[in-house]
């Protein structure tokens, strides 16, 4: 009789196809119709008013089970001239708009469903649908006031922020109105602007509140924005972000973690609508920043860097990549550009010669916990600190492309500190990670010398067919030090073999593999 192991190895795959997948829909009210929960009527009106003819519907993995009902509902509300396409398995993070996949179908707009970082796009307009979830405004306001003690003790301005997963602007306005009636009269409450329809912005991260409120570029009021892109707020005159107490409505996630890191000087109280609990989150901010500072120290020991492409749709990502390459070239570091889609340790382990990666991605996907990766992964702002001759970090943290680029242009970043004397460039530096002094390797020409020619398409082989060191090739140098450098070619040493007929069929049963065919036949009889 066939063993269970043999049956499993020779399965027809029918079980995998017929398997039921359990999908959790706890983030929405089960009694709410799909069309109401995901605002299909409002979405259809935005598509019609925007005169879009080919629209991509982007869903994260956790919302794929509602993609077909939403598609059918929208199809019934839209003219026949409007084409709809469902996008899944995003190229990078699901919180970003996948403009690459949308352009494959030549779409002229994207409807993004679920949680989003609201990073501005560079090519296509976007309609955001978060998914409605009932939130008890009275309970939320009562819990926040009681937990934080803002109702009884004098405090400065209060900033109300939220996670955008199922929490609508109407819910936030309800919570804000309840808070205003309970807070002291002298307390200023700042409520963010949540954008639902965004136009592509190739040159700036500034977002308008709505298409009807768009103003000419020169007439836009400047925003004192100290946070990440998913929360835009305007502080009243005379109020600084450091004076504010932040109230956050939402559960644990990357949005909250990034909020804590970018607002390390603020008290942050969170209310989780799922559990109804309130707690002070800012107590763990220092520990998070200490981990990032340790990552910066690891990166300071690197001489070969890889620029990881983590987005192809967020505005300003190309100027950011150019800026990083200029910084590393000026510091005589070797630079490679790597695009591997969604990151995992196995992919990056293939680039053994790269000693540190710089990730260019949206704010929510920029901070990577590198303990599972072989090499450290830092953000563009952390790279500014890495390249300083004397690292000086006050705890201020940025995830905003626009602000990092602006400060670099103003000379507030590495550019200002890199002007060290030529005689000090060869000094050994002390590594806090190893506790020893080290000499940095130099790649390329120093600033002011003749331009460095970057050889990327050519390689040089010696007479014995081994890769030789060619100018500043860090990869070639690393390959020379490896014991295994690829299969031996042995040209002219072995006689050519005769051609033989290969196998045919599929991997679980080739045509000439009779034993496998018999086992598959027995398996079918057992299953019956």
C-alpha cells in the first residue's frame, strides 16, 4: 500500500485548489453593505467627474476578497466606455500607489483601497477609499481625555492624528468636536487635512485639500509640516510642533511607529478603536531611535553602498536617488543601484560585496528592522549622518524626501560638513561596532580632480580567464577573494558529448518515468 508520504509527494494539486482560505474582515462592520463600506457611489462620481476612461482598482492582499463585489458595483454605476482593471500583488508596498502596474494597462487614474501612506504620485491621479468603520466618537474622546489627563491639567496645543484604515474624515471631525467641548478654552486643537483625491505632483510633495480648492503654485500657503506624508496639518501662528501633545486614533502599525520617531519630543497618546484602550506611546521612542543610531554606526564602517529602489511612483524619488549617488561619490564610496521589488533577506544576500544599503521608499516602508538581514539598511536621512566626519545627531528624524532634499540644498546636511581638509581624509576612524581603528577604502577620484569614469558594462579578464581588478570595481575585487568563482569553462580540454533525448512532461511525472506514472495512478485510486 502506498505510504502517506508517497501520496503527498505525488498529489495532483487538487487539494490546494479546493482549499478554503479564511479571510478576516474584523476591520469592518459585517452588517455594512460592501457598496456602502467602500463608497462605490462616491467613487463612481469621482471617476465620471474626472473624465477617466481606463481606471485601475488597486487592492492590498487583505482586501482581495471584496475586489469582485466592488468591481461589479462600480461596473453597474459607470458608463460602458469606462474600463476597470483590478490590480493585486503590488510591486512594492501596498500602501503606495502602484503606478508601474497601472501603466501596464495604460490607465489614466487609480483607485487605491485600504490603508495608505498618502505619498504623492508623479504620474497618475489617485482616488483614495479607506473603507468605512463605525467609530464611537464619544467613547474615543472620553478615553483620550481620561487617559491623557488633558481635561484637568493645563497643557499646550493638541494635535489630533489618526490611522487611515477605516477611519473616515467624518469620524475624525466627530472626535474633534467632542474634544473641543471638553478641553480647556485656552487649548488649541489642530485637526489634519485628509486628502481623498490627489493629482500627480512631479516637483513637490505639497498636497491640496481637494481638487476644487486647488490654487496656483505661487499662491499656496506654506505648510509647517513636521510629520510624515499621511498627516498634513497647518499649525496656527506662534505654535511650534514641539509644544504640542499628540492624540492618535488607531492601532499598532508602521504609521504609529514612524509618527513616534518623527515626533520624538512630543507626548503621544494613542486610542485603539479595536480594543478601546489608551496608552502613552512616546515612552518607547528613545529605544526605537537608539536602534536606528546603532544602524547608523554600522553603516559608518561601510565603503560599498547599494541604493535600494523601494518605489517607482512616489514623487521626488529620482532626485533623491541622484542626491544619494552624488553624496556617496563625493565621499569616495562605491555605489550600486539595486531594484529587487519587495525586500527579503534572501534577495539582498545575493549582493555580498555591498556592505550597506540605502532604501529609497515611502515613509512607512523606509525604516526596515535589519536584524534578519545580513547588511544594515538605512534611510536617506540616516545616510546624511553616516557621511558626516563628526556624527552629530540630536534625535531629530526625517522621512520626508522633500525636506531631506531641501536641507541638502541649503547646505544643512552632509555638504556642509564634507568640506574637511585634504590632509585629514586619510586619517583612520574609530569604529564603535568593532572598538578598533579602521582605514576607509577610497573609490573614484576626490572632489576637484578629473571626473571619474564609472565602468558598468565592461569587465576585464586575465589570460588565465579570471576576473581582474578593473579600476574601482568593488564587485571584481570581492570576486577575486572568493574561493568559488563560478564553474570552470575548460575550453578545449574535454571532448564534446553526444546529444541525447531529454525528458518531457511536468516535474511530478516525466514521460519516460514509468515508476512515477504508476505511483500517480495508485494515488488516484487511493483518493477515489
